[in-house]
C-alpha cells in the first residue's frame, strides 16, 4: 500500500490490532493525517475500509480510472479500493481509526469468477458503500481483532466472504436487479392481499402483516 500527500507526506500510521488468514486479513489502524489533506492512495490488494471518524468529518475522492468526468464524490463511512486502482482524495485531515478488510488477490478473483474491471459508475459506488450490513460486519471484525476469541481466524474468513459478497451485490449487480432489492415479491404481495381480504372486521396490525 502507498499513500502520499502533495508534498510527499502520508499519514502517521499505527497498527492497533490485526488478524491474518490465507484469504482475508483484518487491520485496525490509527491514522493521523496532515490538516487539511490531499493524497493519492494505491494498494496491490482489494481493501474494504470502515472509517471511524468524528462527527462532521468530510472527505471526497475520485479514482484515476473514472472516466465519467464528474469530478470528486463523497467518501462514505465504508469505501472499497480495487487492487492497483489509484484513489485521489482530500479531506479535513486529523486523526481517525479505521478497520481494513484486505483480500488476497487470488481469493478475490476466485470468489468473483475473475478480477472484475469496474466502469466509472461502479468505481463511484465504491467510494460510498451504502446500507447497514457492511458497517456492521466491519465493526464485528474490528471487535474481534481488538479482543480475539475462539477461532478468530475462521470468523475473519467467514465475515470476509460475507463482506465480499455484499460488495459484489451492491457494485457488480445489474442496476435493475439492485432496484428490485428490498421490494416485496409478487408471492409476498398476494399473501398480504389474501390476509387483508380474509379479515371480517377491523384492520390488520403491522406485526400481522409482517
């Protein structure tokens, strides 16, 4: 991995805890960036990062391979850096803690049926991974690295697989398929309609419908 600022100044990097496995590694790190900061970042391995940052902290970035011409976009709490992809970023700087889930390239390619080449839209989605599942999985990995328990390596590998699958569903899935996620299926809608039509009096409760 390599990070550098406009004058060659990268962050002061301190590793708090880590778990290493043949496929997935977890790193909990404390970073102290210059204030404000502009930097470029590149890693030979794919990395999913959770940033534990203070309220109001702002950062934005763009990938060199993003040809959309749309400029910088917000970097969210969770972001993904594909292997060998240069990320230019800028932000408020200062101190923060991060949990990094680092995948071995061979495992990454095997899980995805080959290392995908991301288009501009997919790269922009990588900057701000939405939803609650990825932050929860990464926080659990952070907790395990800081306070390891029974079979920590096996847990890291299994959560790493879940993180990679969720990333692929968010970034690689067809846009129409992503739009359908979270909606009720026709079968579920029919079950609700049948239930409501079968009521003799009153309205159904939310728990009944659920």
